[in-house]
């Protein structure tokens, strides 16, 4: 099966020093790029020296140790290659909306590259799987591909498995409607990247870390903390210190860019 693409599509997976998208660092990245013109996919794989300790859990999970990474390039040294390899392609991955995309954005920002998600589709294969058949990537591969996958914590193996799983999902759920107690969707899983983006993303969320969202009135509101559900604009009008606190703390570059834009709009209007 060939993907029905309107623009290039990059499946990618990262392994990291830990699970914190801002504090932790990437130690391996693998990308498989599919092209609109249906030329053969291209692959980029790179081990990366994170410059910080790797958690014991990450080493046990991935088998990647400091000795393996000692002479590997830092992320800053390969950031340009990664940035231009992806280009303006859409993104796909497994749990990519919650982890891989935000940690990649942080790494690129630290290296001087603004990686915007505006106008870029993101397809989280895990979201399709969890909404249709709640399981893990290994179980998904067995379920959709009828075979066991290899090393499930090697980035390239995970990318290849994710590609196979999405193709299996597109085949299995062709013309299958989603109906449960909350909603009815007519054939939501189809070979259309716009449809898959809509199915795997919550349109109310403004950022991949889900700190900001639209309320029912279309206002940008906080999705965390003491101002949960409150309008960002109204909060900043009465509590400018909260804006400065966000800018100084460990929020994603995407969140900081959004609140900065809102704050500057308020400032310009005063």
C-alpha cells in the first residue's frame, strides 16, 4: 500500500536520556521520509551524545550507554541535518504528539532552529491504535501485521514497526465507522493525511504539551495550574508576573511563543 500524500511525510522516533521533554536530551533519532512523488523512502539514523547523564531506566530500556555515545556528535552538530531532512514534511510517529515532537522541538530550539508545527500535520499512530484497539506498539505490530517485531526500543526498529502498523490500520479500518457512547465517526481511519491528523489530534489544544487550549468560546485558556480554564489574555492583564514566570520556567518553546504573542498583543493595546 502506498500512502496517499499531499506533502512529504516523515515517520520518526527518538530515544532519550529520560522522559522529561525539556530537561532530557535525545540520544538516538531515526527518520523515514516518504515522498509525494512516490520515489523510494529515505532514512536518517543518528546516535547522539546528549552531554548529560542517561537515566538508568533509559539505559536498561534502550541498551544505549555513555560509552556507546562517547564519540558521537552532539545534537547541535547534527541539528542542521535533521532540520533540513524533515523540511516542511508532515510528521508521524508512535506517541509522537506527547513526547517525540515536543522533545525534538526543544532540541532544535536550543540549536537555533525554529521548528514550527503551524500548517504541519501530525499523525500519532498510537492515538489511532488506542482509540480503535488499546494496546502497546509491540501488540499493535502483532495485531495488525501478524508477526512479532524485533528490538522494540531501537529507534529505527520502532520507526519500521510504526510504518507497518499504520499500513495495517489503513487496511483493517477501511470503511469502518467508529461508534461508542461519546461519538460516531464515519470511516475515520482512511488513507488521507488530513483525516488522520484530525483523528489523532485534539483541535482544542494549541501546543503539543497540552498546556494551552481553546475553550468553547474560542478563547485561549490555561490547561494547567492555578488559572486552569481561565483566559490567558485576562490573566495577563491582571497578573503580568504570571507571564514572566512562564517565560522563565521549564515550559516548551511552543508554549512560550504562544503566550509571548498574546502578551505582546495586550502590551501593544495598552
